[in-house]
């Protein structure tokens, strides 16, 4: 049996699904560049870069791949789950997975999702799901934002070795694992960072250096790891491989005075209960980062809520200025302070004070004055306060009543 030829044929089979091959540093699971760089290489050829995968293996690098084309995999970690897959194949009689044997003695068994499955709702990665209250040692790689090691890749424990390539069976994976929850939870909407990639990397480095919670044994250690992983992978939209590198990179640098210092990696600053260094293992970091891919980040949820409140405030401001256009012509020298007017705006619109600043309201009102929409108002000030001349609380009430009546008159009949 020619093992190298089996690996080549298996890579060719993966390429038929349009997987994105990635270059891996020797003996690790870390990509040499970010995932989007390999996706760019892939897109330039409109298909899998099989030529690069073979070249990287010849150069001594490892090869990974991002799933595409509905291809998925079960990563069975020990003999119990390997045997369970074999028993599942035997029970069907016709079903047979193409497989890659991992250095630890597990397998990657490939299959295809049914074409009727809505992949936009399917999770990317499920690690050690619980069955009957017990964690089962296998992972499910179900969507495009997850990476596996390709056959031929050498690791400290051995080589990823391909079996015979077969067309992956079309399978609802819940037939193999009935309790598996494959769909993303219907969580709250959230926002992610939309800045350019390099800006997000710089933000991540600053976060890890100054603001990331340190993982300390006895002080919700795993919760801190999960929070850091989710912020990097979801909030900042960095691929897990890059996030792993940033969390584990210790490098020389300079302090604010220009003196040479060593910036210790976030992972190296994690502590045990005695206050001594207790970094997470590579496997634990990888699992946290892969789990984070489908997480709903608290920070992102708060950003979405703030954005919604800001949009509501803008509409409230527009309605308030529309209302001011009904101000009657002033009789005498009347005025209202800007603080008082801002309070009236909050009451009128229902906007939260933290969602809209006083200066923002002032800018919009002054813009309306400049446009001629508020002919009776004048922005004025004294040495002690700022105010608008041309209205007071009485005329403001008249404008509000007129506005409300006009709104009711133009409302559609129920």
C-alpha cells in the first residue's frame, strides 16, 4: 500500500468540494498566515489550491483546510467513538465514510450535509457534546469557519494518514448522534468590529496587553478564557489560528520611555491558585477558540443595543425638530435654556439620556435654524448660560399640542 499516494488521492477528493487549503507551521496547528489570505489565494484560482498543498507538504510544512461545498467531518478522539462510527457503518450496510487516521489514533470521518439543510443556521463546530449527562469525546466540524488537518501533515505524535477516498455519504449527522444540537441558538442580535483587518489585529494586541481578564484558578478561570476567546474570534472577527498566535506570543518591545521590555503573552500570565504561572495547554486554547466561533458575544450584543438606541434617538430628534416647526410667533422676549430644552426633548421622544448628547441636539437645532425651518429661534448665550431666544415652555406646549393634532389627523384609519 502506497501511503503517500493515498494521501495525494485524498487531497484530490477534498479539492473536488472546493476546500480552502492552508499552510501550517511544522508540528503545530497554527497557520502561517491568516485564513483570509488563503481564501484570497483560493479565490484567485476559483478553486482549491491543490498545487500549493502538495508544495507545502514537500517543504515540510503541514496542511490544513477550511470546509466548503457542504463537506463536513466527525473528529473521533478515542477508540470508543471510532468504534461507534464503525458500528454505525455496519448497521447501514451501504454507508461508508472516507477517513483520515489522526496521530492520536482517532479518525476524521467525512460526510455531506443533505441539500435541504439550511447551512446558514448550522453551527461551525461542536466539541465533546453531552449525551445522557456525559461528554462524548468527538468533535463535529459542520460548517465553513472551522479547520481540519489534511492527510500527510506531520505532528509530534505522528502523521495524519489517509484511508481510501470514497464519495462522502449524504447524511443527517443526527442519525449518528441523535442528541446533537446542530443549529445555532436563536440568540440576541449582535454587532462585530467592521474596521480593516490590520486595525482589528492592533486592537486585539492592545486588548490582550491591557484589558483582557487574566485566567486565574479559583476565580472563574475558564470563564475568563471563554471571554477572551469570544472577544477575539467574534467581536474582532479574527480567525482562531491568528487569535491563538496573539494569545501565546511573547515578544520584545519598548515601554513609553523607549526602554526595551518583553511583552509577555496573555496565556503566560495565567495563574494557578498560588499565584504561579499556569498557562492553558494548546488543546485547551484551540477548543476555546473553536467553541467561540458560534458564540453570541456579550460585548457585541451591547453594541447592537447601543446602535439601536442611537438610531431611535436620531428618529426622536428628527420628530422633535418637526414639532418645533409649529412654534407660534413669539410675543415679547422669551427664552428657554438649553438644559431645559434637552429635558423636554427626552420627555417628548422617550430617548435615554445616555443615547444622545445635549450637544448633538444643539447641532441639529442650529442646522434647522440655518435652513430656515425654525424662523423664530435664535441661538444665544450669556457668560453664565446658553439658551434659545424665541420660545419658552408655554409656546413649546402649544407646538407639541399642534404637532400631536396633526399627527392624529394624518394617521391612517384603523
